[in-house]
C-alpha cells in the first residue's frame, strides 16, 4: 500500500541490509551513486540524512521555479507535488519562484494561471512568492564581481562564431579572440551593455571556466545577453538579462534553499551550478551552507505531448478548444476535465521518484483518478442515448418515490429521491430486438429490474420507418419493489437504470477521450518498440524535441476524442455546482463544466470511463 506523501518519513519502510556497492557509496558520501528502487522516492532518504547530520540546521527549503511563458502541464504537477510535499512533510517551506528572465515570452497571464494551478493542487507558498527579476540588481552586482576577479569577460563574437568555437562532445572548445580582454575593458563594456549602448547580440558576458572541459556547460557559458525588450515586471529598467543557469543557482542561494530539485536534463548543469555559488561563497557574497541540486526523472506519459511548442500548435491551429480544453494535458485542462488534486497527489505517490527515465502509461493516471473519484464522487443517473419505455399496467398519471443511495459505500451521505411513473426513459442499448448470447437486459419476453424500482417484463416494441426502435412496452410486478420483502422473492439477472420522462432534465454531455490514438504520437506507424524517453518533453527548457520523425504528432490525433450529445439527467444534476463531480451510474465519472454549466443549462464533461477500454486496443 502506498504511504501518504507526508507520512513516509514518520513511518519509514524497513530496508534490506546494504550490499557492498551501497556501503561503499554511503562511506564515500556519493549519494548520487546509491541504488534507487522503482517507485521509491530517493529524495526522502537524502533529506532524512541531511536532517540527521544537521546539515542545514533542521531547515528544509525547496522551490518550484516555473517560467511564466505557458500553462502548467501534467509533468509540472509531479514536480509541484514533489517539491511542496517534501517541504511539508519535513516542516519546511517551498518557494514559488517565477523564472522571468526572458521578457519576449513572459506574461502576467501565465503567472496568474500558474499560481492558481499550484493552489488548486492544494499547496500554498505563504509569503514565499518570488521572481528571478527580484534579484536583477544583485545578479548584476555579482556579474561585475566576476569580471573584477577575472572570472568573466565580455565576448563580442557573433552567435555563429560562439557556436563554432564551443566545440563538440568529442572536441574541446577554442578560446575566442576576446577571452583575454583586460578587467578594465570588460568592466567598461559590461557597464555600457547595462546602459543600453549596444544592440541585441553585439556582446554577451561569459564566465571564464574551461574551454577544454568535457562538460560543455563549463566551456565559458554565456550568463548575460543584450535584449532591448520591455519586461512585464521591471519595464524598461533593464536591457541585459541573465540566463537561467546563472540565475537559478544564485536565486536558490539568496533564498536559502536547501534542496534544489530539477529534472534529469539538468544533471550535466550541476557542476556549473556548484561552480557559480561556490565562487561567490568564497568571495563572501553568499552565505553557507549552500544549496545542493538533485535531479529526478521527469514525467514521460504515453498518449500525450508535453512540449510547449506542440501544445501551442494544437491551440493555434484549432485542433483543440483552447489551453483549458479537457483533452489538453495542461492543469487548467485537467481541472476542467474533472481530474482532482487528490488524484494527482496519489498519482505522484504511485509512480514514485527515480533517476531513471521511463514511460508511464496513461492508464495509470486514469486508474488513479478512477480510484479517487470512486471514493469521493456521489452517484447520479444519466441517460446518454434515451429510448422511450412505457409500463402499460402502471396507473396513468400516477407516480411514486424510489430511493437511491448517494454513495453505496458511504451511507452517511444519505439517499435521494427518483420519481417513477408510467413513462420512462432508458438507455437504447439496454434493449435488443434479437439479444446476443449473454445479454441480460431487455428483449422481447425478458425481465429486468429497474434499478431502485420494480421488475418489468418486455411485452413488445415499436419501430419507425427506418427500422429504429422508438418504444418499448413493458408490464411491472407490483410485488417486487426494491427495499421490500417482495424484492427478494424473485431474482433476475438484468438491472438497468431509468428516469421518469416528466422529471428528466436535458443536459449537454461532452464525451472526452484521449487526444491521441497511439501511445507515442509522431513516431512511425510501423515502429513497435517504445521510443527512448529522452524524446519526451522536458519539464523545463522543453522546447527541444529531439530529432524529427517521419510522422508528425498531428497525424496521430484521435478523431473520436470529443463527442457532444444531448442526454437526460436526474433533476439533482441540474442544480449541481460548477466543478461538482459525479459518477453517472454504469457510464463513468463526470464533472459539471467549470465555464459553461449554470442554472438553466446543464453541461457535463466525461472525466474518465468506469473501466479502461484502451488496454484492449
């Protein structure tokens, strides 16, 4: 059984005796070499060890640092639950910090959406809401300090020249012609960059580290660029902007973050992270102990794309109905779909945290939502494809109350009233003129129980000119009412749901399914093996999507991902609040639409079916 995220350290699972490799790794302090079991959370062990060693004086401070240039997606949910959860279970804090270092792509609209999504997931940052731009002054001061210590220089090469001299994975980089500029010249150029004297791209500031390093990130990385663009928070005060690798490690240290948790693509950036803050600490600019970066495997989920570029393409080309389309893997879309914050937290716990990339099947997320909704969603009746049924021996104009539990496993939630009358509506597929083998619903001469009502026998039916059944005729047995002694006297195999024609309320029901029809959208149709997880989209810095394939992801859109019907629902659903979730009995889990559901217009979105129908495809 999965332990709650905030209980794991209080109730640790027993562990086996370490083998020699594990013991050696622990003795050497190489925690990145420790083995990690599937589905575990290795970060818990690291934090527990740090607390035991009093490394940070008992403090645990994490951070969630999104770029405010798009909407959060399922992968971000994993990171949010991880960062806020680890802090909470250790009595610490998690900071929400917006990495707003690219004024060309950022907007307050995205900030508001991100903050709302974090709160929706059940977390709060308290007073710890920050922006990278809060530190622009300090970041620039540190940049001048690096220059005065001979640890940074202004490079005037073009972007093409910078790429050419950087080297490759197999060849070292080459020092450019400006690497040995004097401290005085570099400082003068940097200050003139700050003053706005140069055009975009004329100069960059680079750290002087090692052009021959096997790690490309240490080959004199660019840390400042000229960009004459208005920033949504600082306006026109700055025309040079720091890059992420320089900004986020310093921001972590300034905020006294203890555990800086990133996805695996930043593993090769960790030496640069450490180099920057170590130099500043040596120079008395940052306080020790310094934060430490740890990496975990991002979420690689089948049947979706998480690339910002691809998601934007879906929206701009009209393949979906906006960022909050319930088929989109965005958190605003998930909320409108009816996914729950508790479901996401449960999902994150189930899949665990590891350092090995792998694929998680969409069915795992869907099954988690089923489990959560099965426990939390009250039951209601909806007829998605109505067929008229008349009980011929039921008195004309009469009706009676039948009682249905709001939740079969939670009697404390009480019951609701369903009015039964002579004329009802049933599901069209609950009647078959010629029943197939094993069919236990209505057919000529067959008996079924009207759920919460009586046993009825089909006595006939009518068709229209096209051969479609338009009416089913039945008789009922008054002695078989549910909840009475007579109900147990006769047993039938079939049990169908129904609504009284005069009480049923029309509703728009949107039947959503997976947006893509294949597990790995955009891969070759004939390709059987799953692609390497690194082709999936990164949690941060996720514009790079790997090599182009023969197919595009748009070729794999599911044409049946959305179907809109007019259904009939019980009266209680018409007064449901927006975002209220229900199980439509025998159909699945549905939610009252956040935007369109209102008094006089009932609109429900299907969250997930009762059973997984994709594993058989």
